[in-house]
C-alpha cells in the first residue's frame, strides 16, 4: 500500500507560560511534544496510535490535519510537504483530511439543527447547490447509520444520545468525501455500550468509502479491535510500530508490554501475561541522550542512560526502539518504519 501521509523526522516544540528556565522568554517553558518522529500511514489502512496522556498523540493528529506546523521535519500528504500548500491546494487538502474529535458534546454546536451542522462544510467549500447539498447531508447521515436520515435533519443535538451525536460528527466528517479521517479518541467519552457500534461503523466506512483512518486512543483494547497496524508513543518518541496482531501478541518494548498487561479485556492466545507495574512519573527528562523510559523501565541498563535507542525493524514491518533488541544501534536522527 502506498503511503498517504509521511511523518519525516518531525519535532514539535512548544513554549508554555509559567517557567523561569534559563534560555526561554520570561515566564516561558520549553515542552518538546514530539522528537524526530518518523512513520507512514498507508492508503486504506487503519493505523492505531496509542500512548499515555502527554505522549504526543494529539499533536500528531493536529500536525496531520495541518492545524499545527512542525518545528523541524516534514509532514507529507500524497508526497507533498504540507508546509508548501497554499491557496486551492490547501483548500483541497482541508477537504480531503477530516477530523473526528473526542467529545461529541463539545464538537457540535447545540444551537443549530443537525441538518445545518452536517451541511456547513459543503457551504464552506462551495460544494453543490442547496438541493444537492441536502441530498449529500441525507446520504452522509445514512452512511453514519442515522436512519431514516429525515428523522434527524430537524433535530437539535440535545435531542440525541451521545452515540448519535458522535455519528453526526462522523456524518459531518464524511460529507466532504475525504480520503483521510483523523479520529482523536472518538469513543473515550461514550458509554461502553455504544463504543463497539462506533468502532464497527468506522471500520465499515473505511471499507465502503475507501478511507484511510488514523485512530488515536489511550485504550489498547479499542486499538486492537479496529486497527490494522499500531504505533506506540512514549513522551514524544515512537517506541514501537507493527501489525496489530504482532504487537499485541509479541510486544517488544517494555512500555508496550506494560500497557498490554494493563488491558483487562484483551483476549490473546496463550497464558495471560503478569501485570507489569511501572513506577509513577513520566520518566527521564530528555536533557541528555538517553532512553526516555529509563527511569521507569524494569530492564534499564547503563547504556539506556547514556544513549538513545534507535527504531530498528526486527521482523518485517515490526520495529522497536529498545537496547534489549538492538544494543549495537548507534543513535542518529529519524528512522522510519
Ligand atoms: Fe528499557 Fe533500556 Fe529498552 Fe529503554 S532502551 S526501554 S530503558 S531496556
């Protein structure tokens, strides 16, 4: 499969207020949300992106949707650097890449009818006459399994359940017939009872509409359910990436192993892994070259505190950044999987 999006050694640094660190503006603090992250999203796949809060998942989502720009490195969409997109090319990109957000209560304006809410992107992009737009809205609602669509057109968000509101958000995302959906924790605010339905819907839409989906979640059980491949982030570093079955059955990075051991609903072949309890905290600050997980890792070695492990492919398509598997690796920027 061809890559539709490529992250090429992407670093994202923020200055946040409220620090007295030397070398920053008064009251500012430097936060490195991503550090030389390289990976590709392949056309037609669902790539799951998992990690704890603060790992950089949402920064990747916003970079992929061009809502942010990299501090260093490049984000390519169909081979084109997003930094160079202007005018009509940029508008077309914003039609082809749509986001689904975590909170359907926040992402839908409660003052507008569902019909208005789903139609608005068509108006913004100047697509179709009014009658044609209404037909597209009906089709998108039906594709999001809000049937019959006419029963939803003239309702307000507060008249819908949480699951129905997230389906409206999905209808709004697909009404523009995009190529890529970036779904940032799309089920985490929903009742457990409706999550599976939304995940099934996303998978069906991928198949029927030839979509590519980046599915972001802290919950590995939902990633396992929906994703073809999975990438694991820790403190802004990509630490493992591979086919979902391979990563879930044979997690190689100690952080992935800890995440996996904490998933109670996961059913995998073979004996259940013992729970790996990690020390609290976010690990070592990246002030010197080292593995960022070293302070929490039960297998940390001296080399882990002196050098930074590279992402190395150990089996076809399955790569990990850990000296347990690549002790001889020499640190260098990037390393794409
Ligand atoms: Fe643990 Fe070292 Fe591997 Fe980092 S490189 S995950 S500290 S063993």
